[in-house]
C-alpha cells in the first residue's frame, strides 16, 4: 500500500492545489511534495535488497482481459522513486522566485506529473505502465505550452508529435506481447519475461520499444525535439524533463528490452549501442559550441543519457548498475545546473556566455555550490558522477573495446564544455550585465545545498545505493544469459 500512496498522494494534493490561490497554492504544493519525499525516504529505509517487489498492490482493473492494477518497488525502481521524491520539492521551491500566472495550475501540474512518474517507475502491469507513461506527458506539455518562451507553441507541438509516435509503437508491441501470453492472456510484465518469441518477432519488438524509449531519453538521431524544448520551457518544466522524465526511457530499456527480447538484443543491440555512443560524442561537441547556458546544459544531458543507454546495451552488471546509479546522479546534477542557469538569467537578464563574467567576485556561496555541481557533472572522483560513469565505461568497454574508448571521450569533452561554461560565467571581467550581482538567498540555498549533499554522499559512499540495486540487476540479467 505504500507504493499506492506514493502514486495517489501527489495526485490528490494536486487536485487540492487547484482550489487554492496565489501563495497558498505554492506553499501547499511545497508541503505536499515534502511529505511525498518523506514517504519515499521511509519506503527506502524499509526496503530490503532482494530481487522481489515490495510494498506492492494488486487488484483487478479490467479483469475480463487479465489486466490488473498492479505495482510495487524493486531494486530496478528504488533509486528512481528516491529521485522523483527528492527532486520535486526542490523544483517546486525553485519556482518560488518567479511569479507565474495561474500559479495554482502551474504547481498542480508539477504534482500531477510526480504522480504519473511514480506510476511509471512502480507499475508491474504493462498497460498500467503505458497509462502512466502517457499521463506523464500531459502535465509537462501544458507547463511548456502555457508558461514557455516565445517559440513555445511550435516547439511543444514537435515534442508532442515525437513522443506520441514513439508511444504508439510501444503500444503495438505491448498488445502483441499480451496476445502471446497463454490462456486468457495477461499483461503482467513478469509474464512477458516468460515468453519464447521467435527471433523475427523479437527483432521488431526490440525496435518498437527502442524507438519509443530512445525518443523519450533521447538517443541519436531521435533527439531533435530536446534542445528547443528544454530552452523554451519554463525552468521548472525543464528540470522535470531532464531530471526525471528522460529517465523513463532508460528505465524502459532495462525493464522491457533486456529481459523480453534477448534474441533481438543479440541481433540489434550493437547498432543501438553505436547510436548511443554517437550521441555521446555528437552531443558533447555541440555543447562545446553553445553560447546559451541552458542550451549547453541541454546538450550535455543528451550526451550523458547516451552513455546510460550504451551501458544498458552492454548487457553487463556493471553497465546496468552504472545506468541506475547514473540516473540518480545525473538528475541531481542537471537540476542543480539548470537552477543555476535560471538564477544567472534572473539577475543578469541573459544566458549568453559572452555577455557574462566576473560573477564570482560577489557570490562566494553561488561559486562554491555551482563548482561542486559542475565537478559532479564532469565525474570528478569522490563526486556522484564518477561512480556511475566509471561503471558505465567499464560495462561498455567489456562489451566492445572500441565503443568503450569512444564513450570515454565523454570525460574529456564533458570537462571542456563544463569548465568553459564555468569560466565564462564566473571568472574574468564583469560585463554590464554582472556589475552588481547578488549572492544566493536563503530559499535558493535550500534548493542547492541538498543537491550538493547528495553529490558528496553518492561519491563518498556509493555502496549505500549500489547495494539496493545489485540483487535485482543480477536477477534481471539472467534472462539474457
């Protein structure tokens, strides 16, 4: 029942938020998000590191078709439950400095999205997973379309078309798998793992799933919606997209492709891994050339998710565990970096690197916290990014030496674009936009300090997270041996 509470509590809180006005709405939304985090923290404290699902629920939904309302938490989903519970209150708090029209609707949409994301990461029924997968699209679409930038309408329309196309492919694959189950048919994900599909069927199911999840992450060449959507969306929506929503795609690769279509993975996995590695290099090179902070961080996110996907397709324990730990680390880092970009834009009225500089003279707090998040993003040892990237690169290198070497460029190229961004914003001579630049306020510190805490916790004591995932990963990989 705890899992059910994680899904429905933010949905109920969102509905109540709609009934409130102004400051009352955002304060209530923050309180609800904090309670959700405490609930997620309690679930994690009670979680036992075994391959089995825990805290589950299972009731008839469409009983005549064998479709059940079923969910639970295992080692594959536990870190994503933590990520969703942790980031949403920080995202809500980060929005306090802005005055959004129809603020009750704005904060309610964030909470509705949290409910859908919790549903995605805990669903044990394939059609329930699909329902939440689609439901998560609706709030972020309206957040971007109603509160985005000048080009928000064409950009969000493109985003909507891409994601709907991918979702339809996934739905076709799920319906096909449903009809392959014996007897009265079942849509339980665990029953899909038991299917013995022909190699040809596994091939097309692989591509249906891969394209659906590759669009959501995104992976090259399905990424063209991402940079513009991240830039045009209001920053809280961008944080939701980059910090949590793209993880639905990586999670889908692990939950569906690895155990259901091992023969399809043998045939097409190398091609998917190559596309993922191309995305690493391509995204990094494009990030180096960016002048807009938000667009630079968007391309860096594209590069990082390529490494996660490559790690999954390595089909190794190192790669899959690296992807899980890196999803948590990347969500923490990218939300912090987008928040810093928003702070700088709010004070300097620009995100252009050549119009910034000299900020560090008057902002010791911002400088230190920004630097820590940046170093976590470039995988400095003893930070959260190092653990995941090391495991991912180990997995990819074991899978294929040449792909591992190319994927390793992420360390060098990531340092180039991140250090360049930090140098041009914080050092040098102040520009006209940064002559008087205020340091962090108390509420802004409350957003960044918890993120920095996790940067060090994960970097210094990664075993506290890895031990939660290892039994479930080992159990999952037995389906492809």
